[in-house]
């Protein structure tokens, strides 16, 4: 029954790292306002289909990433205490390119300069 959720307990996320704020049934039920470093799973905790959060950049635009392996590309959640997602996020926000990893609850920005020109 709850085998997977025992191993992968979001409740043990450490303070200060990204945290699960809600699990909803459909993407259009994701709250319009999310706290900083708060994320929402669409589907169920055991079988999430989408990951939604606000970009950690200043513009805080919404990012919606599919976790469904039938889609290409898709993202994967690490079964770790702190939020880990791969591959990286690379999107065009209102203020330019946002390219970063989320590893162990931390945002690792990939230098824009390394990719420019
Ligand atoms: Zn952004």
C-alpha cells in the first residue's frame, strides 16, 4: 500500500528547501499564487504527472513541467529528502533566459554568459 510514500516522504523536507505546498488533480487547479520555493504536484504524490512552481528568477513566472515519461521531453523527480529534478530547466522568462538545475533543494543557475555568443 503506502510502500513508496514511506521511502519518499515529502514531509521530511528540511526547512528552507523547496517544499510541497499542494497536490491537485488537474493542472488548472494549481493555485495562481505560490510561495517562493513552493511547488505543486499534479496527480498524486505517488504518481505525480506534472510539477508546477514559480521560477526562482525575479519575474517568478509559472513553470509547468511534465513528469510523464510518455512525453518528450519530461522531467524526473529524485526520491530524495530535498527536491531534486532533472534535466535542467531552460525557459524564456519575461526577463530573458532562465536556465538552472534544482538539486537537493537548491537552485543551481547555469551562467547565461557561458551560453551567450
Ligand atoms: Zn525565470
